[in-house]
């Protein structure tokens, strides 16, 4: 009974978080419209001087306003890796909506070990237990994405379909369970739906 209560409470927290994200987006859209109007008036009044400086400042501001969504630590503690998922700012339309960065905590470098992208906001991310090269992400669209650091690609090597048989709500939990020889990926979305997947084939859930 306590497990159900905890799950219900977690669902409620995630729903509140998503509502906050939506409100934040709405607020930023309104701010952007106002700023675009102010910039246009400023450009008309001041000409083109200082354009490059403004562009650099805007880029730095967008990077600073990325929203941290989740943090996960590799099951193999000897590697000391951490994955953090972010949502990019709405003011950067040409950048991917979702970003997952893998950091090496041992060497404390200023740049991430790997940078992964996704065209939907990444609500949750974690390392795939028993699969040291794989990073799993749960997205706002309901898709599960899989990145492989051996592929030299920033985009997912696998993703689940957008269908009623899978998730149609934001996925806030992804976790690999089982043993070395028999394991599955478990995912849960904000509507309470749970799916079980084989990492070898994400075309459809095994159980839902």
C-alpha cells in the first residue's frame, strides 16, 4: 500500500513540475515577444552598431537558462560518470529541445565527456544497467530514446514509436532492472502507465 502511495505522490510531483515548465514556457514566450518589440524599436533608433555584442550576450543568456530536468549516476561506480538532462531555452529555436550531458566526476573537466541531443524535452535520463555504453532518456513526447557513446552520434540510435501501445504522456522514470543475462527497461509516464522494453528492440513494449 505504501508503494502505491509513494507512486501516486511521485506522479503528482511530476505533474506539478510539468505544469511549472508549461508556465515557464508561456512566460518566456511573452518576454520574448516584448523583447523582440523592444529590440526592433532599438534597432530603428540606434542603427546596426553593437549587433555582434548583443548576439553573443543573447547566446550566453540562452545557455544559462537551460532547465535541468534529471541527474543519474552510472551503476559502475569505478567510472564515476554522471548524466544530466536539460531542456533548452525557447529563445533558441535552432537548437534541440532536449540535451543530455555525460560528465566525468573523477577528472572534473570543464566540458562533458559526451553530448546527446533529442528533438523532444528530456524529462528523465540514466545509464542502462548492464550496458555501460548506453544512456536512456524519457521524453516529454512520451518516447523513450537510447544513445550509444560508441556510435559517435549525438542523436539517439533507437527510439520508441509514438503510438497508443506505448506512452502518450511525458515519461518521468526510466530504469533497467533484472540481471546481467535477463534485463528489461522499465518506463513510467505521468498518466501512471508503465511499460517494459527490451533494449534490443524498442519497436513495441513487452508489457504495458
